[in-house]
C-alpha cells in the first residue's frame, strides 16, 4: 500500500509541475518506475490524473485556481463564461484583482508576452502533453487486461489532441512534440509547425482515439472520453479550420470535412436535443440526452470528480443579495440581442420595448439572465439604483453587486442553497446543440441552405422560438446570431468571433444599464459604459510567453507582440 501511495504521489508531482514552463526538466526516475507500467491499477490512476489536470482547457477555462484550497472550490473546466469578458458577453468585475482569466488584459490592450491572459496556457498544455507522451513511451510495457489498455491508450490520444486543439486555437501553428525531454537533453530547440501540420496531427490522434473509445460509460467513469466526444471534438476543430481566419481562400473541401464530421456525430444516434419543461434544466440535469462531453462534479468522490473537484458555480453566479458573488455579469450588448418572443428584434426606439424591456423576450433570455424585477426564490432581483443588488443599495457584500444591471442565470440551480458553497454539478463542454449549429454553418458555406435552415430551426423550435427563413449571407448571419444566443456564456463567442474574423465587432465598449426607480414605481432605463475597450488586430492570437521565446531560439512570436 505504501508503494502505491508513493507512486501516485510521484504521478501527482508530475502533473503539478505542468504549471511550470515546458523547459523545467524534472528527473523522471520515479515516474518511469516499472511498477507504474506493470500494474494496471496504477496505469488507470495515471490516466485519471491526466483528466484531473487537463481541466478541459480547450475553450479557455481557468486551470488551477483554488485547487490548493477546497474552501474556494475548483474552477477547473466549469466557467466558460469567463472568456466572454474578452468579447461582448460579460464584464468580470473581479478580473481587476487577477482572478479569472484576466480578459481585462485583452480588452484594455495590455496583452503581451510578459502579461498573459490565462486563455492561452502554453506551459500548462505542454506540461500535460509531456505527461501524455510519457505514457506512450511506456505503453508497450503495460501488463493486464488488453481491452482496458486499449481504452487507456485511446483516452490518452484524445487528451493529447485536446491539449493541441487548445494550443492551436489560441496560438496558431505550434511545435508538435511527441518525445519526453529529460535532463539528458542539453537544450530544447523546436520550431513551430504550420497550422495544417498541426491539424493533421490532431486529426490523426482523434481518429486513433475514436477506434478504441466506448460509446458510453456508467457510474464513476462518467465524464471520461467517449467515441462521441472524440468525434465531436473533431467536428469542433474542423469548423475552426474551415472558417475565414484559417481558410481565407474558402476552400470548399475544408467546409465539406467540417460538415461530414458534424453529421457523423448526429448520425450516431446516441444524442438528442433535450427538451425539459424548463429550458435552464439543459444545464442542470446531469448526463441528459444532449450532453456529449462534460465534467461531472462530485464533492464526495475521491478521484476525477473528487475532493477539490466540486463546483461553487451557484455561489459565484447568484445575485449578491442571496449571498452570491456576482461573477461574470452579462452586459447590455448581449441582452439587447435576445429577440422578442415573436422572433422580431428588440429595439429601444420602440416605446413598448423601452418601457418594459424584459417582457416578452426569447425564452432563453429568462434562462440566461437575472434582470431587474425578476421573481426568484421568494423575492425579486433589484438592480435599480439603490436596489439590494445594486452597489448603492446592497447590504450583502456590495463589492459583489452588479454594475451592469444583470447577473448570469445560466448554470444556477434555484434548488441549491447559495450559502452552501460546494455543489455537485456538471460543466458541459460539447453538446448536440453546438453540433447542429456547426452542421448548419458548414452546409450554408457549401450552398445547401435548405439543410442549414432545417437544423437551425430545430434549435429554435426546441427553445420555443418561431422558425426563420433565408439564404446565402442572410442565412449565415442568422446562424451566427443563433450561436450567440443558444451558446451564450458557454465559452464559444470569443473563438467564434476570431474564426469569423469579426473580432472587432465584439470588442466594443462594455455597456451596462442604469435603472432609476421613480416615485410612482415606474422605472427609467439608460445605457452606461462600464468598461472602455480597445481592439487590436494582434489579439486574434495569444502571445507566446516571453520565457519560452528566450529558451527556444527557433520559436517565432506571433505578429504584433
């Protein structure tokens, strides 16, 4: 038992070291001990620890925050909304304190090789890739159940692709590293591979994983990579590769590949659009029919979901008068983009809209946004000037009151006690709704507008919204709008705007709402700027950390940095 404990500690130390630079070459003696690779249980522990540490970083989720303090919960993989602080979704009041992803650096124009947003995580990803490569170096020595070993190997191919997807989405072409550098290597000199070379490598790893992964898991294994998860990640990345940022010539073959990959997931038949009585339950009901890849938090387990892997999202997002921390507050920029219930656009110039701006909106508005006057848990959300959820009137931690006029409703379980910081929940990374929208977008670019409309309207019908019509670029705009609403606060918007090459449109000033309650009980609404933002062309890509450039003479920095 003592030997097992020491080996697992060694594995944990390896993964902890991932937070350091790729060039911190730690001795591998203990980690290469034959005991790990000849004991199937230890191998399983090694694979599981790679899940624990990867934190599902593909969409920019914070990694490592709070992991040494269970009282803070664990933010690995749960808050995709933080990326919205870099674009037109949220204002993160707490970013100024160095919490979260520090999107502030991006929108203030302060991003540099020495001032990094954690959206990138170069060292974290390469540290995990090093751990995964170490597995492949020893795969032939693994003894035990052949089916289990095949599954573990497939999972590690998936996890390596997962890390490279995140790197390539944020930096473009990066060095493809498949060996484990050790203390015997005198230096690290690796040039960046091209975007296309990285794409081929990622797809090769995903194809290898798809052949060996199961269709589903049960019990304690839920949340591990499945065949569908690998296929969905492939579809997600191929859409990124086919989009204008990476496909300026509009190569139709790339759109065909993206379309085929999305349709392959749909045709599996393993997933269906979830239609609960309350739309918000899509994000609360664990392992529902729409979920393809998720992390399931469990505050009582002892591994992958285990201690320090619970989530505090109910506390973090709830209005402060209920004891919430008011993180990731939505901005008016996205609030105004939710349509009216009849499918028409919201318009402040319409007197009826302006007098009662939160009435008769897309049902998804109410599932996403805590707004002024909303009935909630026996009370009302009061974000008007002097209200209990506004900094002027707040009596419960005014520093967590909203200055935008809104709180984020998505992911918040109304049946959970906000003051119980720890909760069991799920963080969804890919769901079928995204795949439908991916397929619709690819079909539109291929000229198959009828098919695109069909899948777009399936999403709208499920949400309770009327169907739309259109073709060509008009339909393309409607698909993009639908992604903005359906996938709001899920970590998609930042990457969508970049791949469409429309990032400038999503980096205007963050607008909030000033609400004044009049003597007769009526309210007056006026917009206000809560953050002045700056767009710079260079932020289409993250800067490679200066420490990595200094240590690798072949590494070329991204343009503008």
